[in-house]
C-alpha cells in the first residue's frame, strides 16, 4: 500500500474538512504565527484532530494521563507508525503543543503547513550547522516554558508495526537535557491502519500509553546516546509485552471478523 493510493479513501472521508481548515486557518497561522497566540493555534489542531478522527472512524484509547507533568511543559517522545501519528498528542494534551519534524516535509502542502502553524521546527540531519541552530531554539523555548514539544525520534515511520522500533536519533534529546525538563515517553499502536487503500474494518482503534516521565535527576548523568537508548527500551518493552495484546483484543471486540495475521 505505497504511494498516494493509501490516502484515497481517507481523503474522501476527511479531505473536505482538512482543506477547509488549511485555507481558512492553517495557512494564516503558518504565515504569521506571531499574530496568533499559541493557545489558539494549538486548539485549532486539537479540534481538527478530533473531527478528522471521527470522520475516519478512529477510536482512541489513552492510558497514563496521570503521568503528564502538570507543573511544567515537557518533551514528549513516541514511536512512529503512520502519518496520522502527529494527531495523537492532541488527544493526550490540553496545553499547547508543537513538533519537531524532518526538514524534507517543511514545504509539504498539509503536513509542513500544519507544523509551521504550531511554530514547529524542521531538522536537517544532513546539515550539522542547521541542526544545532534548531536544537538551540528548541532548548530556549523549553526554558521559556511556552508549550510542550513532541518528537518521533526514529526519524521516519516504521512500516512494519510488528517489528522493533527503529533506532532513536540521540541528538534530538539534547534540547530537553540542556533545558532540564521532563522527558515523557508514549507508545502508539494502531495508527498504521488509518491510511489503507482497501480498509477491511469499519472501526479503527488506536491505543496510546503515556509512560512515567524521566526527570532531570534521572538523566542528568546520562549521555544523549544513553538516554535515547533508555527511552527506546521503555517504549519497546510496553509495545511488545502489553500494547500488542491489548490491541488484538480491542480489534476483535470492535470488528468480529478481525484476524491478527
């Protein structure tokens, strides 16, 4: 299911809503983010995510909301399975949120504009100087405590949801480490079902589990490589030994004809 075919049916269901938001709000937020409070821009993303989820028959189950720090903005780190993943943090978080994306998507009509509307950053891993500047800006923003930041440190979506997580790029952990903010791992399963050229189930459950935050005192003596490996291990452990089994049960409950293979 490669190429644009994967987006045909979802586009028929939610395309009009996305295009309306793109031209009525997203583009103006992206062009002049300084004119609009981040709370307003983030709320637009949250409402859009909820409505598109409804259009696509997505049901999101979230565990671990109590693990989200309430006293400060944090750095959220998740595994990456689908282009739908950036919508998930809006279901988790009530406070403003922004993203770090790869540089290649910066000028994409929807995804790039969506991230720009939230004052997101785009990192070019092939350009060390550019990456350092981006990390410096994120570090300063985390110190100012204006919003939560979200990243999928695998750098690209994992096309096999049953395989291990791809390696995490450790450089993306330097901004929160230098800012001293909590790092909150979260685990996603099921988003790879959303964009299918031939969907076979009427309901699409997505499960999310927010893990306990890793505080500054826990990681202050770690290197970025060690921290990236630790976060990946925590996410993979929950994904393999807990989330996959629960996902099978939810799929079977919602779709009687479901078969895991």
